[in-house]
């Protein structure tokens, strides 16, 4: 188990050169989402007037995307550099009236229960230690309205580190393309702040508070003969970089019933 990185690790350079989607952010100024964030938006099923919480909002492009769909959005991040970048982005698109960006540790979310229709948690769970991640998931369950959903993306997966990257390197050699460097557990922690990589089983385990949940592996770009072959051979689990999960709070969850009884 590796230690979590502090807020100082997540500099402006990190968000502009390392954090997922940085190429699209720099090229399109935050309005055009990369494939990961486009899929997250589809899974979130954002509708006008919904209340959305983006935990670990980073540069703020998901906050912007949800606001442009008519939602009321709060983005939180414990990095002051992320907060500044996100506020700058939202100012450019004049959506600050529908949004708020707050510097806050994800483990101590200062919101009231049953407040949000959707919570986004993209590329965050791999940055949080196991002992802190479980309380965070319970908080998310409490903060969601009955029927609300939590959308999670994480990568690389444990299986990609063990198997997938080596297959990817072999294919690159065969195609005479640049061969990616080997990714190690230690390197992920030291260079990317990834202290807690996940598998489908580990994500479902920390989603225990949710009455309905699913998790599955996926390729970033799901096309090409190698991806089709992997799916046909049922190897997506071992070869895909990405892991998606959704937890849905029951419409009559025990949390809601207890809070209604107290009113």
C-alpha cells in the first residue's frame, strides 16, 4: 500500500500535462471532452435543473459540461491549482451562476444529505487510500437523493498493470510503433499519485452501501481488430486500461426513511 499524495503534488503542470484529458483541454480550451469524460456524461444522465457534485473536479471541464446541460453543479478539489483552473474555465463560458468551485478534501464533504441527483468521481479513487475511500463512498450514498447515482472512472486497473500493458507493448513492437514504457505500481504512486489501483471486485466492494451497482472494464477507444479480438476472447478484463462503475441509491433507502422520520 502506497501513501496518498498531498495537495502540493497536484500542481498546474500536473493538470496541464499529466491528468487525463489534458490534450483536449489544451487544444479545445475545455469545451470539447475527451472519450472518458464523454462516456461519464452519458452514464451520468444529466438533465436540466438537476444538482450535480463533481468530486475531484480538476480543471473543471465536467462541471462546465453539466452546467451547459442546465444542471446546478458544485465542483470540489483539494488542490488550489485545480480550483483556480476550474474557476478560470467557468468564467470563460459565463456559467458561474449555475456552478460553484470549492477547495475541499473529498473525505470531509460539508453538504447536507439527499442533496444531489448525481455525483461524479472521475480518476479519483486511485488517489485515495483504502481506509479513506470506504467512508467517502458512504458519504456519497448519504448525499445522493433517493434514486441518485454515483459515476466512477478509474485507470489503470490492476489487471492492466499485470497483463494488459505487456500485450500493448508487444503489439506496438509488431506494428513497429513506439513502445510504451513499462508501468509499475511504484511508478504510478510516485509519478501519478495513484496509491490504490483497482479491479472490478475491489470497486464493487467499496460500493457496498449502494443498493444497485455495477462495474466493468472498457477500452478508451472501443474499435479496431485488436479490441474486437479481445472482446471475442473475453480478455477485456485483462487488456483494458479503464474501469467504470455506477452505484444507484434506492428510491426508498434506509437513510431517507430515517431522515424523514426525524423531520
